[in-house]
């Protein structure tokens, strides 16, 4: 392994446990619209996680839209199981069309996730972001910052990133949020590292696609570490990389 200059992290599922926030917001959003469309379907959280890991969606608004389409056109578990790996919302729209406008999905999802932080909320809700818990150890990030340049590339917006940083107790000077680029757009990685080498630590196929696209687009080396495959969790990944750097 080359001497790495950068450690770039995904946030959700890597630095922060979002099983009771983003996962639940996705579930509630999908069920909200399905009910409006005449379908009383309970969405299993494990199906949400399975689809997110399998596909290339970039954010949970698109995951929500895909799940709605799947539920309205057959058995949801069959849809997730047969979903083509590395495909995303474009594939879903070509197959099923657009069922709910993306702006409407975003408004409802943000209401569930951000609650009072979201001014355009169509109804009041106590934001699910309050249920998030850090996975990464703050002291490990501080140790890593002495050896590497640190950054994040996330599907969160700036407000959501700030909430994550407050929870972790660590500020990332270098960050790409969805206002700039959506994964797996390779410009997201180039924006931070400008050709310098490093490793991106994520937990989905989409994260791996980001690095793959970057290497193809810019002809530069960059490593990808998948949580659950290459390391037990982010702390294990950081500790391993720190040991190699010593």
C-alpha cells in the first residue's frame, strides 16, 4: 500500500448509526405516499438497507422513490431482491415512470428527518436526527488528523452535515455535501483531493462506484474500503491504516 495522504469518509452508516433516523425517515416517507396512493403497506427496514447497499442512488430521496415504485408494481421484497446491482433511479424511472415528484418526496422526507429544522415542512414532526448515535470514536479521528488529511463526501446537505459534526464532536475542514455533487459523480472526490492519493471509507456499492468512476475519469489511484467487507467498522479501518502509517 502506498503512503496515503487522504482519508475520506461517508457519514451515514460509517461515522454515524442512522438506523433510527435516515432508515426510519425513508420508511415513513414511503409509507406516507403509498397510503396517499391507496396502498397500506408496511415497509421493512431491512429492505431499505438492502436496496441502498445494492443500488447507486446518491441520497435517500431516490431510495424512497424507488421503493414506492417497487411497492406499487408488485411485491416489494421481490423488487429489492431482483434489483440490478449498481443501477439507480434512472433505471427505476425508465421501468415504472415517475409516480411522485421528487420535490414532494424531499419535502416529506426532510420533515421526518429534520423536524423543526426544516422550515418548509408540510406538517409538524419531531426530527429523527435526534435519534442518531456516533459510531466513530472522536479520539481516533483526532489521531488520524495528525497523519492524514481528512474529509467527507456525503449525501447530506450542509445543515445535516453540521448536525453530524456536532454529534461526533469533530469538524471536517474538507467536505462535499449534496449541494456540490451527488455520489457517484467522480467530481466529488476530485473536488477534495485534486489527484492526491488516499482511501475512501464507505459502506455501499455506490461508494465503491464513486472511487471506480474517479479512477476512470482522472487516471489517478485511490483506494476504497467497504465497511463490513474490508473492515468490521470505521474504527477498525482507521486503526489499521494508522498502524500501516507508523
